[in-house]
């Protein structure tokens, strides 16, 4: 006989074969014999082996062999007659690359149920029964009983069927059965508390099982299909018992698997798993029973789906005791199981990848990835929770703001960073009031390369604590070609008042020099408190009012469309003659509007009166608006996250412009050159 014809025969027995929802062999144990001559694998061989396991005259109902390469759910073939045997030969020869043949025994229905209390003290609370062969009862049933195993070895020696994969000692090859192996009591046992374990078909082959289980344990987590477990007794090589599947905590959404008898370290983990599982299915469920040690869910729409989990003393963990996995109800997109906290957990990873995530992004992400539709408020709440996880809570960031500022000063020598705190008494803790920041690179850039026109603006912060961000922005000589905004400084304050603007401007003038000394002008939206502060700190400084802002004011007061056009015409005039003519037209159109404009200084709004030192004829405060628009998504973040993102934005912007301009060759800036070319 060629060596190729020797196979390892694996018997799955003691379990229950169920056909719903698909064919599955639940529970039982596995025995194997190596080096079996395939020609001997006939029906009598199988019967004889079964009797060895369960005693003389023991009968099974049906035995199935597993088509190699297939799974139990679709690969079981009955072995009842010679035709079946011939089919087994031909298929196994062709497909069983690993030289293994698996048999599954379906036991007789009539079993004598024996109370297991006397032998299995730890089997107390389960209603589940299991078929057990003789040697299972006497052999020390798991690694939990390792201490007992030695004591019982001698019993094993007497009663155990000797199975040695390595040596090839197999009964079917002609070795006589030891006389001592007479079966004792031929009874099926139903052990209270020893549950039937599912997915026996997924257990590794005997010779693989030991390594795989060890590896899985080393990794600290494993899938339920890696649950083969070698029994501790050295005489039992080749035999292993099936552990219940362990829940795989690392399973991604959509692949969370719940199975009957699955084990969970904590009840919280089970609840989370049920949540993921049911949301992925699109079937809302409700919790109908919950206390410290157990919980039960049923289908919200009233179908038969249900799951019950409670503490299993024998495994030292929580276990699914009953589970009907079949929903007959329809799928629903709204699922109240998807709570804000659950949504936040799912959003955290997405937020790390997309820091600028908006509510719309979050809604789309949840709908496409998790198939749930969420209400707006739930999205907002979840985003806030997720943001706190990702960026740390807003309050925590204020606590380390001083450290952050010190770090800024260390890494940006020459910069000005200052925090103003309120502390009425030394017994009070310092409370944040304002922050000012002006990077050395910005200072140098403005003084050496920007037009002396500085835009001032303030915008609201959208975080939990609110506040206002004041910015001073300037443009370089290429402003009309590249959108270039140099933020000279920014400050975070409670609200815009004369006091806060004074505080900001004082620091700004310290950094870039007093307007009278450097000859710079300002443009703003006439913010509250800004004009009095400016008048106090730098009286006589030319200050433009954003024409867009003036236009809105005039429209709000007089609602005359023609006035708006005339206002722009007047503002664009470059000669006094031209201006006076247009201004007269405006006067004829609306005397009140003319009076309003005439009360302003001409240099506040029309080019004809702008000084020539600014080298920038901007009528609007667009540079500030551009900067505000660029940081709009940063304005809702906790303070350090926002400051850091603004810093990175400025750094990238400067670097980009520097790279672009290093490639440019010419006496004047590209923007000015373009204008000249057009004017030629
Ligand atoms: Zn249902």
C-alpha cells in the first residue's frame, strides 16, 4: 500500500447537528486517528470506532463525512451505503490535500439524561445538555481542572481509548483491543452547565490546534473560529475539547459576529456588540431585561429575534445563553440604538483623518459607512463628544495654555506671545482673559515686504467658551496677483470694546512700530471701540472704512440702488474734479446720504484723499475677510487646537509664497508687472 493512502481520520461526536439557519454541528468533542489506511474506511470501521467511544452496541443515527474544501454548512455527505463510500474515496483522493477525513456523528434522539451534579460541581446553572462519550466524563474536562487531571490519569489509562497520532497505533490496522477497554456504562450524559458549543466545524485539525491556540492567546484576542483547545492530559494527544467562541473585540463594524454560547468578558462589551450588530443589520432592538448579571434584547418590531446573556460561572465570563438570530421584520434606517455616544465613538477615527469635518460630512459618513440616518442634534452632540476625545476638552486646553505659549516663544525666537489673566487676589486662581500672539516671521515680513496698510478685523469664536479673535492683516507688494495675507498679530479677547482694542493696538504698535514712525494706514469695518482706541493711541492716523461696509449702511438707511453705484463711483475717483462731480450727483439723489458721507473724512472712503505712502488703494478690508474665511473651520475648536492650526496655516502660506517667488525673475512684483503689460 502506498504511503499516500494513509489518512488522518477525525471524528466529531457528542454534539448536535442542527439544520437551521444553516447546517451546523454544535458542541461535542473531537477524536482523531492518524495513519489510517483509506481502504479500511468503510462503514464497519466507522461503527466500530463509534462503539469504542461510546461502548458496545452504541448506535448513532447518521454519520456524515465532510467534503474536503467545503464547510459543514454545505459539505456534509451521509455515509450510509457502498455508493457513499465509493463517492468518499473518489472525492477524498482528489481533494483532501492535507490527508484528513472528517466525520460527524448525529446521535440517536433517545438519550438517557443523567444528572451531572455528582461529577461536575461547576455545572450548575445552564439548561443546556450535551452528549458526552464515556471518556469525557472521567478525564478531567478542561484546563480549569488541571490539578485534578493528574489524579485521574490512572482512570484514563484504564478506560481511555489509546490514540497516538504520531505512532500510528490505530485499532483498525489490526491491533487487538485491550481487554481493559470494556465500556462501563453506556449512557448519554446531559451535563447541566456544560453548554453545547457551536462551530465545531471551525476547529483546527488536531496537529494544528496546539500552535494556533497558543498563538491566539499570545495576541490577546482571537476570532471565534480559532477556538480549538488541547486537553491537558499527555495521554490524550490528538483529542481536544471545544471551547465556546470568544467575542472578538477588534472586529470592525459590519463584521461583529454574535453566536450562541459566545463569551464576553464584560456585560458592557456584550451591549456594545449587540448595538453594533443590530445597527449593521438595520433592525432596531430593545432591552427588555437588564440587571447586574444579565440582559435580554428582543426585536423592536416584534419578530422572534432575541438574545439573552448572563454570567456563566463555569467560564468565568458572560455568555450568550439563548440566541435567535433570524429577523423576519423589515430593515429600518433609523435606529435609536445609535446614540450620541455611539455615533461619537464611530466619528472619532473619521475626525482624526478629517479634522475639518462638518456636520454634513459626519451625516454622510454615518449614512454611507453605518447605514444610519441621524437627526441634526444627535450629529452635533456626537461631534462635540468626538472632538473632545480627539482634541482634548476645551477646559483642559486652557489649563495648559501657558505651557503652549512658552513653547511658542522657545521655538519662535523674537516673537511676542502674551496672556492677560484676571486675578483680583492671590487667593484666586488666575483666570484667562486675553491672549496676544505676533510671530517674529510675520513681523519681519510685514516690515520688509508689505505695503503699509493694515487691515483690522474681529471675528467670533464658535467654541464652548466663545470669545473674539482680533486680527491685523497686511498685504505684500504682489497683493493683486497672489492672495497674500500676512497676519501680523492676533488676539483672543472676550468681546470687542475700546479697552480690548486699545490693549491689542498697544501691543501691535510695540511690535511693528508706531504708525507715525512707520507711516502706515489702517482699514477696518469701523468696529465697536476701535475708532476711539485708535484716536487715543495714534491720533491723526489715516483710517479707511471698508467701502462694502459703508455701502451696506447706506442701503439699510435709504434703500436706493442708484446710491450704491454712485458711492462706488465716488470712491474710485482719482482726481478731485472727478470726485466733486460724482459727489454732487449723489447729493442730488439723496441729501441725507450725502450728509452722512460728508460728515466722514474723505480719506476714510475715497481714493482721491488716500495718502501715497500706503502704496495700496484698497477700498475694502478684503485681506482681513480672506484670512477670516481661511480660518473659519478652526474657529470652533478648542483654543490650543485653533492657535496651532492658525500657526501651521500661516507657516504653510509663507512657505508657498516664498517658493513661488524664488522662481520669479524681474525688477518688480508679478502683479505690478502684469498691470504694466496691460497698460502698455
Ligand atoms: Zn426583527
